[in-house]
């Protein structure tokens, strides 16, 4: 157990890192932020900030020297950075969990192989994958970049097979994933925490509304049938266990196709729909 008075580190200096730093300091911990932006929001409220790239070996070693444990406030921190830190100090979430969450194809493959319900998907790594993916998934469908997409960015709705190639080029020709477009009824999210001993605690499922691809409101508890809310919580807990996850996790789920639940994404950090828990 890492008790108050210890120093904890966070990779990333954005709003979630700022909230983390404020709460950690309120409860008696010192906080060091590593972020390349000297004016980062989290750095402004932390005890110290290391201004460097996330993959800077010297900066990572400096962070390990002064911290008892390190976490991350966003999923796109290099997994190799977490691996380097984990050789010396406690790191949560793990590099494995983050590497799965930051690649949509790896994420969907993990969920499917673990037996979780997901929308049908197919890789579109290059133009040669366009025809096979179109045949496998059908239309309408959604094409998403494997990495770095968020808040509706890095994705395009594709109405017909003839539009897939141009959509792929429109996303820069980077590796993508084509997903079945579900008959969406609503989106839910569950924010939970899992300890190294496997103990789990979860907040009630929230129902999310987006505007222009950006989360606008979350209603808690979600306005869905009790069965659906209960199953959403059970699915989220099962995902965390399958990942052997340690830390705070957000699990996004779709209610679609007549009240069925599908796991959409996992966020290895405090999820934006959980701000109300502060």
C-alpha cells in the first residue's frame, strides 16, 4: 500500500491529470507530472513537472527516481514508456492494457477473443483490404483509424461499398478498422476501479449523449431497463478482470439491435462520463 506522504507520478498534463493531481494532493500525496507542455493544466497544480517527451529515457528515469507509483491520464502514452517505468516502480494501468486500448483493432480482437459482444469488424490496413472488408461487414458501416481517434475524429460513415476506398484515403490511408453500424439505441459507460488483489468497485452505469462526436451530458443512473444497467455493470467488471486491469477504467457500451449490449471501447483512465464522481 502506498500511503499519503508518498509521491505519485502521472504521464500527461491535461484536464484529467489536473483532476487527479488536485485530488491526490488533497489526500496528502505529492504529485509529479511528466508532460512536454510547460504550461500543462496538471502541471500548474502539481508539486513538480518534468517537461519532456513521454518517451524521453532520462525524463522517465527521473520520474521513477522520485515516485512510488506512476499512472497515466490518457491512453496514447507510449506503452514502452510504461514498460521502462515498471521495471523500477509500480505502474498502473499496465503497459499491456494501455497498448490494447490505444489500438482499436487490438482492442476489438481482445474483446472478441475473450468472448465479449462486439460489433462485427474487419481490418483495413491498406487498399488491398478494402474489398475483403466490404464483403465481410456490409453497409452501412463505420471506418475508424486504428489509433489516435477521439471525440468523433478519425472516423467516417460509409454508406456503400463503392465509397470505402475514398473514405480510407480520406482518413490518410493509415491502418483502419471497418465496423458494422449497429442500430444504436443509446450509449452507456461504466467507471470502475480494480485493485491488484482483484477487488472491484463500480459506479452505476451512465447514459451518454454526444453532440458533434463530443460527450455533452451523462445521466446517472442511466434511463434504461434495470436488466440492461445490471448487465452493463457485469460486462464492465468482466472486461477489467479479463484484462487483469489495475486502476480506474472506463468501459463504453452500446445498447443496440433490440436491447442488446455491445462493448464499444475501453478507456484505461478516468472516463469523462465520471466527472460527477468528484
